C-alpha cells in the first residue's frame, strides 16, 4: 500500500481509481478465506493460495479508500470479504469483465454477417 501512496504523492493527485485489466486469472471458487474480512486478512498473512493477485490489489485499494473496478472475469470483489471492506470504507466496487458484452454481441451478430466484417 506504500507504493500506492507513493504514486499518489509523486503524481500530485488527491483521488485515485484502481482498474484491474490484467489477464484472466485461474478459476477460483469462493472458499472459507473469502467469507469475511477477518478470515481474508488472516489468509493474506498466511499467504493462502485461494487469494488471487487481483484480490490483493483490490484489498489494497479498498483499504486506502480507492474505488476498484474489475475488468476481467475473475472472482476478485465478488466475495463477502471485499464487499464487507468496501462497505466499511464507503468505497465503490464494480465490474466483472470489460469485454463480455462486446464478445457476446459479436458472436450473435456474426451469425448474420459476411466473414471478415467484424474485428
């Protein structure tokens, strides 16, 4: 979290928004470590393998009161622990996948289009 604060200071900004737009992570099912903020923080300290990198970034952002937008189809903030933190901090969370709707529309539209019309 010190890196985020250092960036804020170096950039001379007061407000930030963190957007996760990295590659899709390995599939995870919600587990006990995701069930509450207390268990999640214990899992962070214990390096629990069920805590994905995007969850670590989301936790850091939300802990600092920075809104977090998930742009990949990951579990990330769709767990009780991080929604609890977002509520506690009064910080917005959003997103599931930036491309899902576009991909769906292209798939549907391609059925009736000439080959090569869509990028």
